[in-house]
C-alpha cells in the first residue's frame, strides 16, 4: 500500500509534464470515450444507466417536500425550521448548482476536442464532461428521495459573467484558485460522507445509494485535484495554499445551510493538510495520484504528448 505526501509537495516541470500524460491515459481508461455533443462519457453514461435501472427510493417521504422545493434554489425560510434531511439536500443542491454553472460557463470558453492541440487542452475538455456527469449523479441523489421536479437554475447575471470570464484568465493566474476549488469540493464531499450516517440513519438503503453516488464523484474528484495541482509550479502552489482558508470560508458563507451542517474549520484544516491517505483506500485504488505525491512515485508514462 503506497503512502502519500501533501498535495502541496514540490514538483518540477518534467514531473508535471509526465504526469499530464499519465493522467490523460488514466482518464480515458476510467471514464471511457468522450461524447462531446452530449457532454458525456461512455463509461459514465453506462454507470448512470445502471443506477437508474436498479433505482433505490427512500421508504419514507421527506417530512414536507414542498419545503425542499421552496428553499432549494434560494433559502426563503429560516434554515432552522427545516428538518436535517431537507436541509442537507438543499445544501447539496446549492453546491452542485455552482458546479453546474461553472462548467457550463467554461464549456464555450475552451477548445473543443477537434480544436485541441495539446494534452492539457484535451484534458480540460474531458474534465468538463466528467463534471457534467457528476451533475447527473447529483440529480439521481434527489430522485432517491422522490424529488423529481428539481431543475438546474442559472445563478444571477453577475455570477454567470464571472464563471464565463474565469476560464479565459491566463493559466498562471487561473490555476491556483481552480486547484483550490477542487480541493474545497473534496472537503465538502468528506463532510457529506460523514453526515450521511447521521442524517439518513433511518433510511439505510437510500443512505447507501447516496454514498455510492457520492463515491463515484469522489473517485473522479480525487484525480481532478491531482490534475489541477499539476498545472502549478513553486510560486503558484504557495499562493494556492494561502487561498484555501478564505476560499472555503467565503464560498460556504454564501450557502445558508452550511453553518448548521458543516464543520467549516475542519474543512479548512483538511484542505491545508490534504494528502491522499485521508481517503478511503477503495477510492484511492480506483483513482489517480500524481507521482510526486507518493512516497514511492509510480513511473509515469514516458510518452509526452505536447502538454
């Protein structure tokens, strides 16, 4: 069993170039062929179809489903008036909605596969397809609790503009916050993994289905953390580390449910101290880790594809 070093471990340009190629090979094996017109991937499409074919639905409805629908896009009631199941599901939606808006804004701003000339450009397009697949998995989480009327609603015009502009920022400036956003996502997923046992204790089948859907997302996001880390050199990684606390704090301050559900100080610590050893071994085995984050680095692919 390998042991791991901090995600903030130093790396040189040769290592990062080799790891881009290794990551690209892993991604295609893991997620399948790209279906660009559908913003989908063949293996992910089949995975979702399997979940839907063997659908799991909660045995008991939410205490008041209309409270979910009234508050899932924008919190209109006092969050303390919502039961914990509803509160957690509205929190998940608000996080996933930001993901959906961000990837939708980036989709038109980066080269298509036909236009991509470098490995990094192909990775970026493929990465977005994986993220669209995650939104479909989040949607299946809501359907698990009979919430079949969920819609993916755009954010306000200002935030939509921010998400459209962000992918056009020069790579050296964009990479540190993009990396931290991936790291922030993983701290949120770790919190969800812990919360499921408590909040859905009386719904073991639905809880296990939520966890299975979440773990499919986490396997990809583990690899995305390493992939985004791979864009950053020594100066950028120091800047990224300084961004962890303010980015996590500011992002979740904007989600009203967060302070009633999430341990934000713990999330910040887990972001600052992140190495892959905090993850379940079965998720690590299915994912990808940069060679410079292993104490015994794997041999990356010798083939370089213009990363």
